[in-house]
C-alpha cells in the first residue's frame, strides 16, 4: 500500500509490518499474533495502552490482547460497532479517565472481524497520520488474525470431537461388555443352524442354538453341561457309511475342544430320540484365549436332507438322460431293420395265397416285427425324441371315450371310477400319446391289484405356484395353471427303492416274460415331451397315485377331422432313392415300383449329385436317408435346389425327426418320413409332395 508522509518515521511502520508478517508465518496459535499487533499499535502511535478485540457469535466484541494495561481481563462489549461502542472501550484499556481513544476495525472480505484501539492520556492528542498508521496495521493484521482464529476454532472442534469419540468408545465398550452375552443369546435364538459352544477340556456344553435343540430333539435342560461322553450317549452320531455310533473322542466338537482340530465339511448322521436319522454337515474349531490356550470349542451343523435328496434326484436324472441317448441310437438301428423285415414280409404275404402252409408263420413273424417296432416307439417316447402331433384337446372327453377300453383292460374283477372336472380342461398335447399314458397307467394299476381292486381317474385344475416349486426343487417348475390327471389304485404299493427306479426303461418287478419294463418309462417320456410334470406317491400296502400335470391352454377345442380311407395313390413320375443301406434301398425301390413310379438308385449323396449332373432321366422327387457316410442329405438337397429349387425332397430316417433337427441334419420344416414306414405312409407322402410341386408356379 502507498503511505502518506507520517510524523513517525515510515521506516518504523515498515519494520513493524515486516515483524508482524514474520510472526504470522511462524506462529502456531492465535494469541502471539494478537499480542504482537496490540504492542506494535501502541509503539507506532506512542500510546501508553492498546487493546485488540475480536467479534463473537452475537456480533459483539471481546477483548483478546492488551499492551500497557495492568491486570488485564477479557471483557465483552455488545455490538453493533459504532461510536457508542467506541465510547465504552475505556474500561478495556484500563483507564476510565482516558479521553482520547483511536479505534480502527479489522475487515476481511468486507466483513468486520475485530477492532484495534489505542489510548492517549488527556494531555496528549493523536497526530493527523495516526489513523493512517493504525489502519495500515489493521489491514496487515486482519486476515492473519482471522485465519489463526479459524484454525483455533477448528482445533477446538477437533478436540471436542475426539473427546466425544473417546467417551462414546468408553460407553460402547462398557455396553458391549454388559450386553455381549445378550447379543450371543439373540444370535443363538434366531440363527437357522445348529450351534454348540463347549468348554475345555471335556467339551462340556455351555450354549446351544434354538435350531440346534430342535434338530437334537432335546430341551436346553436336557443338554446343559453334558460332557463329550454324555453327548455320545444321549444323542449318538455315526458316519454315513457306518451305522455304529462314534466314540466321544471322534466327535467333531470333542476333537476341536480337546485337540484344537479344525473340522471342515464333515458329513455325520444324527440318531434322534424318536428313532429318525438326520444327515448333517458339520464344521468345528477351537476357541483360544489371547495366549493361544484352548478354552473351548464351537461346532456349527445343519441338516442336509434336502441336499442329499437333490443329489440323488440329479444322479437319477443323469442316468435317465444317458439311457435316453442310448435308446435313441438303438431305435434308429432297430427301425432300419424293422423297415426291411416288415416291408419285404408284406411283399411275400401279397404273393402267397391264403391257403399257403407258410402264411401263418409269416404272419406271426410280421406281428413280432410290428411289436418290435412298437417297442422302439416306446423307447423314443421315453427319450423324448418321438415325433408328436399336438393339438388342443379337452381332457375329460378323451378320458370318457377311453373308459370302455380301460374297463376292458382291467377285467371284470376290478372297477374303474371316473371323477372328472365339471368344466373341460384344455391342453396342447398329442391325443394318441395322452391315451397311451392312461392305458399304461391303468395297466400298471391292474397288475398291482388283486380281485376287487379299484382304479380311480380324477381331473381337476391346479395352480402350481412358487410354494409348490420349492417343495419340488429337483424340477424347474414353470408357475401357472395346469390340468391335473390323477390315477389312483388300491394295489400293493411300492417301496422307496422301487420308486427310485420306477421310470427307468426295462426296469420291472414283474416275473420274466410278463412285461417289458417300458410302461412307466414311456409315460415319463410322453409327459416330459408334452411340457408337463409327473410324480408318484406310493406306500407299501396302501396303493399308488400317479399325478400328471399338463399346462392348461385357453384355446378353443376343435376335434380333429377324420380322413377318409382312400386307395393308395400312385403315379408315373421318376423318383431318385438315396440310401446307403442296401436292404432299405431295395425295399424303397420295390415299394415305389409297385405304386407305378420309375426309380433311380444312389448309395450316397455324392452319387446322387453325380447322377443329376450327368443328365440322368428327369427326376421328379428325391427320397433320401438323412444320416449317410460322406456328404449329408441336407447339403445334397441344398446343392440340388441351387439349380432346381422346385424339386421336392422327402427325408427319411430311423432317428426321430426332432433328433435330426436338433443335430442340424434337417431343417425344422423339411418333409420327413419316420422309419419303419408302411406302403400306405410312403404312397401318401410321395403323392402329396409331387402334387404340391406340380401346383407351384415354375
């Protein structure tokens, strides 16, 4: 700042300001800065006394530093700052008779933060430059003093916070010490696991969680203070692979308490007072004091019955899946062979007369072959690879229409009762397959009952919600409304070991030659493939209930239209047969020729393409096996369609249609003929594709 000419040497003022600036940079508290400011103000103006005041929270002033004042003491002067306040400063300067006082405010960013004042005795007066000097000093001091005061306030606040924190920590420690056992008791009351705390050295029980007492089947009074040996006697535990109770020294809590052993994830079986056996998963470890000495032990244990059941169900599902894959492959080979046997057998049957001595034998062979083909269909149903033809059907009319057949199946000494829903329940399923489900279930019920047995069939609407899904964790149930179809019998019932294998193909409890063991396996496959669920409930001597759940649909029921039986359609077109199995290829050729068609043959897809490219007689349709060595039938068809997009291709396979589609061997909408096929099936499919191709504009 620029100073006018002063009575006091300007160098004194500059030295004072420099000294104050140096003191500010080295000061660690507010008091030395304020004291130096008061001293320099008195020295520069030749005053005997001076005082420095700072504003307080009320807007008034409180004296904080003095110079030349005897026995100074802080005084507070109510605001606001003005002449009246200036007149009251005499007591702060320690001289009531003082008449000449000069005061200048400390201003920081336009806000008055304090006041510095000096006093002269009555016989002296301030020079004209005194106000300028005091103002320069106030300007130099205002910001440092305010900053120092704010820092002091921060330190005071921090000190208060630290003191409060220490007091709170003391209170918390005291409360924790007083309430620690209450907290532990609350944990043991509500934690959903068994917890046992014991003291060393004999693993004597000190605390047990409420859930643990429920699992033990004991009260707290019955287990309090029991030693390891007493625990082994009153609630024995054994290993999963050993029915003999374990000795006390082998129990997890004993090992943790006596030896410091840490037990992780050990499986045990608890023998409860009511005779039940509960599988447990146990963890245990020692409790040590600060010196590392074992003072006790703790064991956590939980029931794993649901977990074990889910493991068993997963293993069962994996076995069924493996068998399903195997049956699909077996069905493919059997279908190929049965196609040949049945096809050529019918050729022979047509050529021999009705009185031929071998006709009966041949018919028996064909019946056996047809039965074998039927078994492959059951295998496919179990493996969920059968081609279904679903439609919207009402369950109740289907059951009522089938009832006469079911009563005949049961026989005169057994009865059938229908308890059907008053409102029809519509499902989207294959009607023939649903009938197969009912026939198989009733046949099984018949074989399980003696004379006088009764079978009941119930239908009702059920909503499977999240609660139901939680009770059947082994299956991912889609919540929603279902049609429940229940078949109950009064038969001998099934043991748990039989129930565990009841859906396995070829598993049967009947005598050799009395059943294939595919009845319930077929039912299982049809229900699963139809998007439903199936459960069996059975007790030895109390009978069995089979519950089938199929998703409800709101679509209007339309009964399928029965097709008139017509003569086998024939034709004069040329058909290229592509089949790597010579016997099947020969059968297809003879069948088509019998229908009037011209036939070309190829034993592979590559050979078929070569025939077409070499300008063979015009081909009107290709009949090809799906699975062949080398080039696939699908790639062959795509190659043909690049030059002849209108040429129809009919695919055939011993594998089911859904299987070859899933493998990417066939597009979903491709024409497909399942082996073994009859001459009627072949004639209808071929004629349909040829007629459609002739109607399509080229």
